[in-house]
């Protein structure tokens, strides 16, 4: 009883305070530990395809298997987090995932590799399903959108590091060494995360709200909300388009008329830095101007970038990739941060988990499915599919989110 009043009177870490910086720093390293290993195979897919003698679409399943595992696991992880605590759940997931990640490079065949990647992704589900809920509970309300943007910026660094590190190390050895080196960096990042992140101070209130209803009741409350469904659609469609581009752009650029070497294609993942810049910017703009217009503007930038990638010139493709990446992470920062804020009372964990379920389901489905389009048609049809998904996502946002009151902080 004695601890309860402090939990009630604590209004959240204020932006610029030492505790706020520790929280953002801790989640930054959690993002590295999660997203570096989640996407580390993406830059070595052609090497995996050659070494294991499988098609490009089958090689891409090493990414889709992990994101599928994550998608399936996020809702169970939300329940674990409601019982054990946000930080404890994230810690368990990151440690388990790192163990699977260290084992994956020793796979003798593609079946074993896919199984380990599936388990790795399921363990990694602890972080994205919980991090933004933890953030929304522990940061003062007026700073939540900006803090979410800063967290998403950290995830872009993780995604970039995993792709570039595994790709460059693989050039010195093979894809196994590349994946192993990334897993070791993730282990170190997990340690820093656990050292930095502040203990939860508002979890008791959140747990009391969550325990008032069963898990299924909380899930159905989210599914029954039209704005929530519109936000989940953003994750499904935009992430599906984004992962597909990064899965198959390497195959496109190593073929005619580009004929770029593999090491140079790996460096194109530095375009992720555009997302590192756009995520906090989108969060700040959402706090000042409202989430809805920033979300639509980000999707417009994303579509323009995709269209530029139709031009058969390397520099123009690179500019398109930068715009596409910046637009995606701007949209993701807004939508993911909006989801727990707009959730029905007591359902923050489940709302965030359902967003990430949709997000990674889109990654798994379209990351593989658009590869079939790429294989049987050509790059133009592939890009047309990507742009169509962006347009559909914008239409859903207009229908489901335009009048939502949480569009302005």
C-alpha cells in the first residue's frame, strides 16, 4: 500500500531529464539488440541463396520466418509483460533471442536455419510489443509522441547495423560469420539496455487496469475499435512494402543494367540513416501539428521514393531509396506511437501488440509475396505493387483516422 501513492503522483519522466535520457538510451540499445539480429540476413540473401542452393524467395524466408515468429508471439508477450513487468519481459526476450541468434549460423541446411530464425523472432517479440507501452506509461503525456519518434530512430540504427555489419563481415568470410558477428553485437547491446533502462514506476496502475478484464476481452476491445484497425492496417501494408523493397533491391541492383558489386549493394543499407533522421522529426511534428497530417505526408514521401526507383540510374535509385526509407519510418513512428495512446482503457499492451502483429505479418506476407511478383514479372510491376500498398494505406487512414481526437497531442 505504501508504494501506491508514489505511483499515482508520478506524472512521467519529463523530456530532457536524466531519467528520460536513460529511458530513451536503454530503449535505443534494446532496439539495436532486437532489430540488428532480426534483419541481419537481409544483406546476405544472395549469399545464402547460392550457398544453400535455394531460390531468392526461399532465401528471403530467413527474414520472413523471424518476422512471422515475432508476429505470432507479440500478443502472448503482452500478457507476460502485464504480469511480470515491462522491463523484465523485454529482458527475457532479448536474452533468449540472442542465444538463438548465436546458434543460427551453425545451421547445416535451410530447414534448420528457418526453424532457428522462427524461434529467434518469437523471442524478439518481447521488445516491440512492450517498448512503446512502457514508454507511454513512463513518459509525461505531452512528450510521448516525441519519445516514440526517438525510440523508432534507435530501431533504425539497429536495423542498419545488422544489415551493414553482416554484409561487410560476410565479404571477409561468409554469411555465417556475418550473422554470428551481428549476434555478438546484439548480446553486448542487451547488457547496456539492462544497465540503462529505469525501473517502471507506473506499472502497478497499468497492471490493475489490465487485470480488470481477461486477455481475450482486452484483445477484442482493440479489434472492435475502428481507429485501432486503421492503425493496424498502416503497419500491415507499409511494413510489407518496406521489407519487400529491401529484400529484393539487392537482386535488382546486382543485375543489368546496374551490375553493382555485392559490397556496394550492402552499403546502400546506409539509407536507413534517413529513417534515423525522419523518425524523431515526425514525432516532433506530430506533437506540434497533429499525428494525422504527418502520417499522410510520410506516406506521400514514401510513394515518391518508390516511383524514383523505377529510373534505371543508380543515383536516382539511391535518392528514391532515401525518400522511401525516410517516409516509411516517419509513418511508422507516428502510427506505432499513436496506437497505445488511442487504445481503449487498460488495453495498451494488447493494442501495441496487435499493431506489431500486423506490422510483422505484413513483413512476412508481402516480404515473400512481392518476391513472386519480382520473379515472374519485372521490377516495374514490383514497384507498382509497392505504390499500390502505400495508396491503400493512405485511404484506410483517411477513412479511419481523420476524425480521431488523438490526432493532435
